[in-house]
């Protein structure tokens, strides 16, 4: 049976824009929105209007000092005065709040069983935004706010955030570093932005120890290496953690044609990882899955990959999912992941 997929897509997300050409631009969404309005998508997509996040919902993950800084810089003279990448203008605060609120709208719809899965097609992205500062195009941390909302309002105690963006989710990691109720699992290109975070040894602190998992991979890793790593490591972790919901920071900048990284993932990989995650969700979890858009800067392949994901989401769940063997991936597991995480997870 075709699955029902909740979508957040709203032209108000175009209102945050730089005056000079930048990679993180409204066109990223415009092309996707145009495509998903075609008749072939209408029998399985369900569109929800986003709401604005409340100040309480933002303060659950960000500091009031940062809120104040944002307010000042949004009306400042230069768009790039706050950060060299993270431009701010008059509409930025509202638009970023709407991106968070859109994710929460989707979370409510999923927990009310109105939809099978969700994809928040929002911008600006969020996974680099820390409690006290924005960076890397990210203003509010959309996925972290969603996890905090599910934890605080629905009382969920095992939330898995899986991030396959090419960059490390330093913000999401920082916000939940001491929390075992949100397990942050990231696979990303090593030493890409931000170069100071995303190491294997960053495993969490206090009661969160063991609940932060980083897999920094070498440039040129592609479909086979990723599938081997996820088949072995992510599957084991999900099996043992038994998350009540899985939130996916879906960044498409690891695509072979996206020049911001040197990863070699194909469009088909984004579809296949979606099938895999759906299978894991059904087998080892409460079958709840939401994607939130992060990066992806090659407009053509971003659109193509998002479309592939939506079509894979709509399919019925595969009963069997295998994974290939990759010597390079196995070496990484044996030499780096097991020594760092073996105390917590049987890998
Ligand atoms: Zn990225």
C-alpha cells in the first residue's frame, strides 16, 4: 500500500536570502517545490502549513543571549556581520522560526498517526547551529528543536537523530552531548567544515556517554562503503537502543556531483538508504521516521535526490535488507569505531 507522507513546503522559506550569490539560497527549495506539485506526487504527499516555533520551543535548545544577538544582527547594516557564511537579514529570524515550527507540525502529525513518514523541506538548514551560536548557514537547529520537543512535550525517552549530511552536525552533537534520551549518530566526511568536530572519540559526556556516535569517513567513500558502515554499525545501534522515533538530518551534499564535499554518493543511494531506514524503523523501532532537509548545493542533484527519497518513502517496506562488504569500511570499524565505542555498543 502506498504510504502517506507529510510534507512541509512553503514559499515563506524563500524570504531569507543573501544579496550576493551564495550556495544556501531559495532556489534550492524552489526547484523541489515545483517538482513535487506535479500530479504523480499528489496521491501520496500530504502538505501541511508550517507554524512559527514559540520562544519557549526555541529556548529549549538555544540561549537567550543568542536570541538577543540574532535580533540585533537581523536589523544590522551588513548581512555578513555576524558570520562569514551565516547571513542575517530582516526576515531571517521569522523564517528560521518557521523552519523549526514546520518540523514540529510534522512531528505532531506523525504522532497523531495522520501520516506514515514526514519530510520537512525547509530552510535555512539547522544542524551546525549550537546552543549559543549559529554557523555554516544554520540559524536555529531544526532537528534538535524537534528532538527536544518530542522529549519534553511527548515524554519520549529514546530518540535517534541520524545525520547523513556530508558535514558533521556539531550543533546537534553539542546540544545533546550529555543526554541519553537523544542519541546523535553522524556519518560525514572527516575534516570538512567544521574541522574541529566530528571525531570518533567524541562519544558524549555524563549520562550521555556512549550516546554520541561519529563516523568520519575518507573522501571518495561512496555507496558501497556507506552501505557497509550503516548495515553494520547503525543497524546494531538501532537494534540495541530501540528508538521510539528516528529523525534524519537529510543533507544531500555528499552527492558525487556536489562539489562542496569529496564524497561519492549516488542519487540511488539516497533512495536506498531511505528503504533501509524504513526497514530498521519497522523492525527495531516504533516505525516513526521524519526527514529534515539540511545541505545539498547542486540544485539539479538536490532536486533529483529529494525526489528519489520521496518515491522510496512511498513504497511499501522491504522485508529483507542486506548490505555489501567493503574492506575499507571494515578497517574503519575495526581500527577506530570498536576501540572508541566498544564499551557501550556491541559492534
Ligand atoms: Zn552539509
